[in-house]
């Protein structure tokens, strides 16, 4: 099956969208073209503005499926509908909420997207249940996860100190600063740290995912900062309402435990105190980190539990199986046979898996 992944960072090897969506679909056996609407030339195939470039790309390649991560400010649902209609491509809105820091989505708009997209995926069961009456056969729950092979090239080293993977706001920088002042060995990964001169010397821009895996594997602990104010405004959620960020899943892939803000979105994927550690107040972070770093057995136990959990239950390969399984199954000739949901008009046609 031919697929176009459209979203911020879809063609960037440093991006979590590339590592977990683009790469996992390729590993699933599909022919995938990655398209970033902010920089159409990054695909190496198209020229022009984001809309005309996408239209040309779809007409040229005739993909069966467009996977669109609808970050506000990028291509609108109406533009996606227009482009996919011209190429007879099925359009999937893949809502990932706050999981991908470079490509957040407003899950609150999923109901509206049911009018413009053929398929809509949401990242939590509660939203899926709320929207089920509006078209359950076109609505799916694809919870966050990881494509672990993107981090399998990580080079393990002696674990030490703390790593933070984030684009900070002033509050996040304050938390990082409190750890430095407490004498904690800290490394900061992400854009924006250079705007804080006292923290810039211990920061670096996002590396490729293979390098990121090594950075995570050499840390004793990952600290996830609360959702930055800019992202809260973009997705219209508070830090307490946000889900678990991709850095937590990435760290789990290399058995690095995480310390994150205690909130409902954590319990949905990890067991606090078992496969993840949590804090309630930002003022407590530096103190808690110092305590945790002194307990090597706790770090090892939580890290291994997180790794087992993510690799068993939160794999993107399983997410795609959940999505495509009800609709398509290969027959003896290699064709995909559409399994039509009872009482629903199937929107998928028979397509070749070759």
C-alpha cells in the first residue's frame, strides 16, 4: 500500500513524527512518502506552496492513504479534503494530542474532522467513546506509543545524571535551573535552551534519533517538564490535562526511567511508582531527583518495567494493526480484501499490498 505521511517533521530524521509514524509505517511494509507542509522541498519531490505541492504529490504518486497529523496552522481539513478528492486518496486525521512536541494536535477538533476526513484517529479511549455516536466505523482510538527500532541503534554507556528533552518556556527553564543549583548532572536537549544563557552550555539541538537513543541510554533518569505555555495555547489544554510526551516513551525503549508531572494522562499508559515516577509540585523536582538518583535499584526496576511495558503494549506496529485490521486482509493473490463493518458503507476499496 502506498501512504503519504503529512505533518510537521514527517521528513526530518530528528523528529519524533518521522521516527514513530513515518518509520513505523515503512517497517509495516508500506511504501511511504513523507511530506512536511512547512517545507515542501524537504520531500525532495515537490515545489511550490504547501497546498499546491501536496496536490501535485498526491496526483503523481496516487497513494491509497494520506495520514495527516493536523497541527493548527498547517494545512486545513478543507484543503486536505480538496487534495485527496482530486487523487481519490483516503484521508486519515491522526490526532496525537500533545505526544509529539513538534506536531501537537487539538483533539477537541476531532468531531469537526469527522466531516472532512474519511477516517479519524484519537489518542485516548474517552474521546473515542464521546464521539462514537457521530460515526464509530470511521473513528479509531490509536493511543500513543513508540517505534522501538528507531532507538535500537542506541549505544549504552554508564548511566549518570538526568536528561531533559523539551522546548522550554520560562517555567521549564526554572525547573532545569533548580536541578543545576542542586548540583545535579543535567543535559538538556531541544530548541530554545540557547535563549537561557546560563543553561545553554549544557544544552544541544535535537540530534538524529539514533543519537538521541544513545543520549537517553546513558542517562540515569529522564525528567519530563510540564507542557510549555505555547503548546498549551496551541492545543487548548493545561499541563494537567496533557498526555504523556514522546520523550517518556522513547526513554522507556532504552530502559531509562522517567519522572513526570502527576496527572490523569499518565495512568492511562504507565503505572506510577512501578513503570514511571511522578511529582506533584514543580518545587519538589530537584529534591525528588536527588533522592531518586541515590537509589540505583529503584532506577533499574522502574526503567526495566517501563521497557517491558512499552515494547509489549505500546508499539506503533500494533497501532497500525488495530487500525487496518478491521478493514483489510490479504487474500491468496496478494490483494487486500475489504472487510465491511456491519451496517456501514465501506470507504475503502480493494488495494494491492505490493
